[in-house]
């Protein structure tokens, strides 16, 4: 054992390098693209993240934690259109953020996508011999957050969907909004023959209930999503149904129940399935965005609502680390990042607590993904940092305050944003008024080479999501 | 976080006098901001620090024996000297006056020199202390003292050529949102990586020189001399590279500590070149015995150099592992893990060492 440690680790390293070189060679054709599943409920920051990721990647500066950049191996990047999807309005979004008084992008109302082609040099010794310069495509799809909660419908039939939706409407927070629709339901017999006028009334009442949940109550668990989103549906009939209290008796062909059931199935099969098949089934890396602060602002019911929505959404994806070949045929997400967005709305000293709280919040989701064999990472990020930190001395304490322009007033202000609990909030935390995180208007997106201060951990997010593909 | 009630959010008017300045944005910090390089480490963290590889050891009875003997000798000498001067004074005041002044000057300057030596001597201890502190902060998600510690380090290594530029790059990229652990990681990547690469090159070249020189020197005595002087020069360059003043005392201490740590890392490794003699009968005799010795010496020097890097580096290795013999491969001209483990006598084992000889 004279050379004990050194030689065995050395041999191990060599083998590891060789193995990687070989897999690289074998998968050179296959693994040249990463399709990001940027997953986030509405207003969680998907569009802003997509815009900023693309912006920073296209002018690669200010990404010191991204290995390719840090190791100086990045040669060039460019934007390429994504096959089969309308282009993401990047220029528009960037222009909006680079204006004199920058504005956040509008809520998304349609599907779009972009790809970024990255030309880089590999860092592996063996790989360098084989093929030193490589290219990799990062593909991002942007969509309205409402659509996300449609994915779980794929697992449902009309009966289970109805049962679940009716139970949900009984919850205290939703019940007032649902009252009108529930009232209407009382006089309805699913077995009786349907008529278009009643159907339209029912569907409209349900839509109004969902709309109230979303707009007035700010809830996330809204199913089906197209009832409330802003995009136009070609065939209005697809959304002319609502959940019904069904017995186990079979439904006559022309009954209200059967007609709704058929529309539900059409909705599921004609709207949701293609969306899933064409976009969501091809992802192999996932970034789950969570707007933790807004959830805290709104209270315990919303917090749970977000938690539940995420857990439900996550179950619609395929996870696992299958073999190279099976992964190629049916891609699986083999790595995820959970990111708490808008981390610039709190002081950096609170990021550790934010991360911890997020970890707890996503526990129901991450349990699923972890069991499927996909490791995850948790980060507190801000795609576009809109605040500065100012130290302020108050009552003998030094507090980290934020300076920025508030969305509501448009005025520059300094405020102490409050503190985050590193654990689930206690009941009295919710009522004590300690969660009042404010929205800041964007600061100008920097042009040129000084990007590191314009985001928080965007580079670490990228590194966690694709770093290993760019080695 | 605090046991007290959390402070609820509140807004201040923008011209509130209590509002401090915006945290210095990255890159805005004046470049030459110096810090006291000898800042003491907080005492209360002592338990958390893993035992530093350098530093005070337990003082055994031997230490006290040596100390008391030394004091005894010094007292006797001083007493003798004083008596002698007094006798001289009686005999010839003319001579005694200047002699007294001279001796005072000698003692004074000697003390200053010794003090400086002590200071330099301490520079390795200081590195160990900073390393221990950084080790404690690495991976932390809090916003603690890492920024300040790293500035101390920056002050230490700023004189090294190329470092100011790297530091400027780091300052530009380090946003104030980074937690301690992230900051340290970034610093290691952006500032120390380059130094480490240079250091490994210095060690590799030094080891190769030793291999070549000892392969061609005719006698063992000359071998020893070459190994000693070249290793010394190598350590001196390494010290300079990491911003440690490369005084003779410091380098000697570095040599000793490197030797000790290398021995701790695996006593057999250090004695590797001694084993070449044992192995001589089996396969080394087939090769040129001298070339074998050269390779052995090179390995020894390489090991010492790598240990020295660990002792000199102001940061522990956080994101990457310390350089190993393997990393010297390209420069050494033979695979450092190969020559003594290959039990196969003959052809293949021979080539690497011959290569070393050829260079
Ligand atoms: N301060 C700050 N605010 C952000 C950031 N990202 C998003 N926001 C805020 O969150 C809002 C929603 O962001 P979007 O990116 O439009 O959200 P989305 O997920 O695309 O929403 P939908 O398109 O409705 O699904 C923005 O209007 C901003 O107010 C960020 O990095 N920093
Ligand atoms: Mg959007």
C-alpha cells in the first residue's frame, strides 16, 4: 500500500474521465439540446425569467457562477427560432425593460418559444481530443400560467374531475364565490336531457366562480385553466361544461351529464393533450418557479393553495434518470431546480430563510420527484433585480432596507421589507401583519458588460439546470 | 431568526436621515483599500476551527527544558559580558566606552532583525488562521464576515503580479446579494484559480529540474545538494506567488512544515525515493539506477511543493480539490503514480524514466 490513496483515486479519476468521454461521444448526437420546463403558476415570473435568461446568455456577462463562462470556454451564443412554435417576443420584452421607465412584460396569453444556441469548448481532457468545440441548444417554452393546472386533467375523467372540483368549492375560502353556481346546480339533474340554455348558464356560472377565485381571491388552483385565461379559444363549445354532482348510475346519451362529459373529454383531448404532447413531454430539465412572497402576503389558505397546485402540477411530469437510450426516446426530467422568485423583494440576509421556507413549502412536490430519482436544488433568485440594499440604523439596530421604485406609486422609496420565518409561519404570524412584501417596478436591464448586479443567482440557476451539459 | 418579535415591515421617507448609503455596488470599491494584515481572529470561534496544520503545538517538558537552558546560557553570557566590560572600565575607560556603545547598537539591531524574522515567521501562521476562518464560513448561507476576510486576503496577495486584475474582475462580479459561502466560492474561482495553476506549474518544473539534474550528477552528495537548493528555490517562488515574503527563515519553516505534512499524508510516500534503493534489486537495476533516483527525487520535491501550496494558500480548497501528483504529469515527463507501483520489470516501466533523463 505504498502509494495507497494517491494511485487509486488517480485511477478512479482516469476511469471517470474515460467514461464521460465515451458517453459524450455516444450521446454527442443526442444530448445537444436541453429543453427547459419553466414551470410556474400565473404571475410567478416565467416570462421575466425567460427574458432575462436569454438576455444574459446572448450577451454572456455577469454569469460568474456558470462554469462555461467562468472557465472561459464559451465561444458564441445566438438566438434561433424554435421549430413548431411561434417565437417568444424577446425583443419586445427586452425593449420594455430597457426603456427610460422600464415596465414589466404583460401577462402571457399564448404559447411561444425560443432556443439559444451555445458554442463552447469542452473542459474534458479526453473530450478535447475527440471534438473540442461543441454546440448546445437551450430551448425555453413560455405559456400562460393558467394552462399549467390543465395538465393534471389528463389523469382525470369527468367523474373524478367533478368530484374533486365540487369538494374544492366547499372549502371555506372558495365557498362564497361558488355560492351562485352551487345554487344553480341544486336544481339540476345530470340524468335529465340537457338543453343549450341551461348548459350555457351553468358553464357561465362556473366560469364566474373560477374567475372570482383567480382575480378576487388570488387563488391558483383553477381548473380548467382555459375558462379564465385571456387567450381566445377557437371552439367555444369546448368550455361549455362544468363539474356536476354525479351518481354512479350510467348517464343516458343525451343527458346533461353525458353532454358535459363529452365536452370535458374533448377539452382534455383536443386542448390539453396536444399541449402536453407537443411541449411538456419533451422536457428534460425543470425549473419550478414559486412566488413565495405573494403566497405569504395573501395568507395561509393561499399558501396551501399554491402548495397543493404545485404538487399537483409536478405529478404531471415524467421524472427519473433512465438510460441514455430510453431518455432519448421518452425524455424524462432528470434534474430540477425549485426557485423562489422575486428574491429582490426582501433583503439578501433573508435569502437563507427564504430558501428554507421554500424547501418546506415544496416538500409535497419534491417527495414525488425525489422518489422518481430526480435530484433537485433550491435557490432564491431574482431574474431582474429591482432594489438596492441600504443599511439603516434604527433604535440602535442596523437593518437592511431596500431602495427601489414601488409599482403602485411609481415613486422611489426606502422600506424595511420585513423578515421571513425559516419555518412554516405560526398562526399568529399570519395575523400580525409581518408579511407585507411590496412589488417593485423593474430597473433598467443593463446593456453590455456589467450584469452581475442586475440579477440574483440567475447564473446559479443556469448552472444547476444545465451546467453539467456544458462541460 | 432572533428570539425577539420579528420587526414588521415599514416604509421610510426617502430623505430620512437614518438611511445609510447604498451598499457599495460591485466594482465601486477603491482598489487599494488596505486592511491591517495582522487582524486577529475572533477568539470565540476557536473551538469551531479544525486544528490548523501550522501553528502552536502542545508544549512538552522538552520545550521548557530547552527554554530554561537557553535562558541560562543567555544570562551567563550577558553576565560575563557585563563583568568583562566593568573590568575593562577599571583598566582602560578609553576602550570600554566605545565598546559599550557598540554592543548596545548590536543588541538593538539584532532585536529588530529578530522581530522582523518573527513577523515573517508568523506569516504562515496567519495564513493558517485565515484558512481556518474561511473554512468555517465556506458553504454558509448567511451574510457574515466573509467579505471582510476576503478583503484581508486581497490585501495580502495584491502585490503579486496579475492579482490586482483578477481582484478587479472579482469585485465586478461579486454582488452584495451573495452569501458568505457563495462569495468564497467566487473568490476562489476568480482570484485563486490562476495562482493555483501557476503554482502547480512551478512545482512541476521544479520537480522536473531536480529529476534531470540528479540523473546526471555523479555523486550522491551532489544529489543531496541539488535537491536541497532546487527545492528551496521552488518553495521560495511558491511563497512569492502566494504573497508570502519569501525570507530565508520563512522558506526554511515552510520546508520543514511541508516535510512534516507530507510525512503525515503518508510516511511511505516521502520515503518513496528511499524505497528505490530497496527495489533496486528487482527492477530498478534494470533501468538506469540514476534515472530512477532522479525520478524519486522529483517525486519528493513534487510532494513537498504540493504540501507547500496548501500551507501558503490563503484560502482552503473549497470548490476544488488540492492539486495532486497526477496534476504534475504533463510536466514531469513521466507518470508520477507509475514507476514504483509497476511490479512488471522491464520494458514499459523503463520508458517514462528514460524520458525524464532525455529532457
Ligand atoms: N422584483 C422582481 N419582480 C419580478 C421578477 N420576476 C417577476 N416579477 C414580478 O412578477 C410579475 C409577473 O412576472 P411574469 O414573468 O410576467 O409572470 P408569468 O409567470 O410569466 O405570468 P403569466 O404570464 O401570467 O403566467 C412581474 O410583472 C413582476 O412584477 C423579478 O425578478 N424581480
Ligand atoms: Mg408570462
